[in-house]
C-alpha cells in the first residue's frame, strides 16, 4: 500500500451523498476528524477501489472514496 497513495495527481473533490464522513489515520483505522457534506477536500490519491488519501485543512487522512464527487473519481 505504501507508495500507492501518491500514484495520482492531487485534485479537489466535494463530500457528497453522506451527512458526515469520517477521516481516518489508515483504512478502517482510528477516526481523526469528521467532515460534512459539501466540504471541499484535496485528494492526494487513491489507495484502492474503496479508500482515498485526502487533505482537509492541513489534516491528512483516508476516507471512503465513493463519497467524493469530482476530482479523480
């Protein structure tokens, strides 16, 4: 998984289709923050078909990518 975080160019996306989205340290890991529908995030890259690495207000973490609209998805 290491290295795959950065295989795509960074783009921007909006949280969509869920009221709140948990941002985690690693897939299925500890929740570090929660973001709300409509929030804009910087997408650093896809980890796999489920998870994406993002940056939101300087906090990096992973989220379920199906809730990100536009960008690399």
